[in-house]
């Protein structure tokens, strides 16, 4: 969940240039503001800048006044989640005395609760972020006599959420305390200096050895190395990374391309998107979803508008919203919605789904809806994007920057976010019990692990792709939520392998497409939905009897499908409404390996752009 980038060094001859270089190298992660803190004995100096993608350049200018030759410091590029972009919200954040400086990538779910107690003790907050509460809590514990490590450890025991953080204190110079939960964090060592960063590129040319910090581990960095324990103080050993990468490979996390890196970020992207969605009273809370419960209860219809893969995520959402919230849902291609004189008024909840938040057709569709009086919600992956700014309410997917033109982690995060939104609608409309809602949410929280297990089966899908390397014509078939999954699988294949592929509702075969089936045609059947599996097996028999080669995506242990398909890709069993989150991953893998088998550049497919900002 690369929402922000962090970097730190202790023991350098001059920390500032190392921090600024590292922040530049994190810029491919996207950010809206940046900052550094230099910590010398008895003195913490800070500079911050909030000039969008120019933030690091402007930060460099504002560092002209920095103290020279300070060997320790921390730096941060921010991609806002809590608190709008702006200098006052930029990291590092400091305590009341300005001695403790802290940077953080992630989400502190219970920041509001922690802040109440700290304000009652007289702490003054200067930002609207969730992060700042950590600096004040650590300050409080330092006052009670703990050292920096002890104060950070005690604070993290109280925190719920995700973090990769680094903390320094002018009263303990040449020490950085760092810790991780979900957000990525690495430590680097060299002779005389020790580093930390969100990922390798930031310190690639500085450190000689690299180590991965795992969840709930806390590291104490000093110029001659580091020590690491779990949050209870038990010593642990960090896994060493074998880094012989150039910068571009490092920015791909050591993978061959951004598509593989981003596919492998999907478990963390889902964890981040699902974080902080329930408040203390069990109410489903969403980001800037500032629509009131009354407004939501007032809705008589939901219309989802989107393009491409985001449209497929919206189609999955239709099934979930109608099943859970019992409200009628229409799903429209944005470019069609705009021109069909849609039946939309002030009782319609129109939801625009977009990774970039800049797709012109989706923006214009939302404007059309707004002009007709609808309540407009944006589900976007880019904070402060055009759609986010124009909507009445925003629900952010927190997949982090997505570089690859073919969307992977953003689509999965959209499905997860939309299903949380469906539960919120069900809750407000009073058509689902708190128990059922909690059960559904718990099921969603378990999906990142299932996605990780599916990703681990990549070799099995790679061998299927290898067996199909001469195929030129693909049909993807599914029923119920398997239908949008089939459309997404076909799109992924088309856009990165340039092979012809169509997604179809399996029940439609007899109404025409069956005429196309002949030897050499590959049919990919999404067969993970138990309720409709018998019918899908019949469809498989129909296409096989006409010579098709069948690839079936089925749940672990499903022997019936195995006996009728030529190739089988297994996924962990899930509830049908959640199954797209694992089924889509297999189809990403299939498309990826078929494209790589054809020697194509999966990150930058021909004719396509990451964001379609022209009609
Ligand atoms: C998805 O793999 C494609 N790159 C494309 O269909 C994309 O989903 C579509 O252009 C919508 O983009 P958006 O989510 O940024 O609006």
C-alpha cells in the first residue's frame, strides 16, 4: 500500500542530500507534499513543502537554511489519506516541544480516540492528520521517563491500523526508531551509517546490505548498525534481501515489470482499502463519504458509471449492493450513460468508479448526473483527483500508485471498496443485521490472505499459458458475478497480449456465440460459484463437444470440474460475492504469462494510455 514514501539515515557525514535524493527516488510512488527533519544533539530542524509533484524540488529550495553537516535525519513524501494535501499536514510531524520528529506511511485507525486523551493533557495539534497523534503520545511517554525505544513500543501497543514509521528525538541524537505493520519498510546498512526506507530505490546507492522489516517489528538504528525486536521486546532476525538491481529494477521491487509488482501488492492494497472501515459502535465508516444517512436512506436507485476495468468492478458491485442493500442498481458504461437521457433525479445515488479519477467520460457522466439533481459519489484511487473534488462524497481505494497501464491492484481494491459501500447502504437502509454486516466485513478482511495464496500458485497458471501459447481466440464465460469476472479476464488478455478475447454470460452461448466454437478456440470458464456450477458444467460440455480447449477456474477440491476441463486453475473457496477478488487474480496471471510468452511489454501496451483524459 504505497501511499507515502519514507526514508531515514543515521551516522552519515551529511544527511540532507541523502534524504532529498531518496525522496526524489520515491517520487514514482506519487505524492502531494514532502518534508525532512534533521536531528542534531539538542536540536531538531524541519522543512516541509506542499507543491504537488514539485514538492521535493521546492523542499530542496527551502532547505537552503538547513544546518550544515547534520548526519541524521528523516524524510517523507505524502500521498494524503487523512487530511487534505497541504504544508500543515505534510510530514515530519513533531511533538509540542518540537524535539520529536516522526514520519509515517499508513493509517492510524484509532487516532481520534488517542487524540482526545492527549488534548486533555494539554497537547496542541497543528495538523488534520492521523499521524500527528503518535508524536504527542511518544512525547507524553518520554516525559514519564521512557527512552525513545520504550516510548515508541508502548505507543504502538495502543495503536490500531497500518504503519511504516520512523521517529527521532533531539535528546537521543544518532538514534532512529522504526517500526512496521502492513506498510512496507526496509533497513539498509553500510560502514558508518544505517538507513531505513519504504523500499529499496530510496537507498539503493547508499546501503550495502538490505533487510526486510516484518509486521509488528521495531528497529533501533544507530550509526554502527541496528537491533530489532517484536513489539514485546523479544529479539528477532530480519530477512536479508539479495539486491543486485539497477534503479529501474529496484522501482519494480525486483520484479521484471510493474504489472508483476502491482499484482503482488494486491494483498496489501486490499488490507489498506479495508482498514479503518468500522467505528467503535460497529458502524461502517467510509472516507469523505459526507452524505448523511438520511440522504442515503432517501435514495431509491443506485447508478454506477465507469469505464474499462472499473466498469467490471462496478458490475460486481451491482450484485453485492442488490443482494445486501436491496436497492435497484443500474451499471452503465460512462460514455453511454452521458447520452441516453438517463432517468436520474434527487433520489438517485450515482457512483463514479475510477482508478485515476481523471477519466473524462466518467467525469462527464458524474457532471450529467449532478446536473439532474443526483447525489454523486466518487470511488477513486487518487486523492484530490478531479472526480474526488467534484463529487458530493468520496470513497478512496488505497491501492497506492498504479503504474502499469493494465489495472490490477486498483480493480481489486475497487471491488473491495464497493462491497464495503454496499454494506454501508445495507446498514443505513436497515435491511441487514449488524451481525450479518460484521460477518460479511470479516469475510472481506480475510480475502487478502486468499489473494496471497492465489498469487503463490502463479507457476500453475504459467504452465497453462505455456500450453496455450499458440491459441489465438479466447472466450471467457461466467455466470452471476462470474460474468463481470469473465469480462475483466478478456480485457486483461486483450490489452496486454493483443489476442482476441470476449467475455460472455455463459447462459448466452446458445444465443449465438456457440457458432464460433471450434477446435483451437480456448474457453476460460469461471466455475467457482457453487450455486450455478451445474449449469456451467453443462456449458463446458457444450463447448468441449465442439472441440474447444477448456480452462476452468474452480475452487480448491472441486473434482467435478477437474474431470471435464483440459486445464484447471484452483483458487481458495470463498462466498460467491467475494469470489471475484480471487478469480480475477488468476485471469491477471493468465493474461500476463500469455503476453510475456509473446514477448510483449506488459507495462506499456501499444495504443493505450494509463488514463483516458480525452473522449
Ligand atoms: C484497465 O486495465 C484499463 N487500463 C482501462 O480499461 C481502465 O480501467 C479504464 O481506462 C478506466 O480507467 P480509470 O479507472 O482510471 O477511470
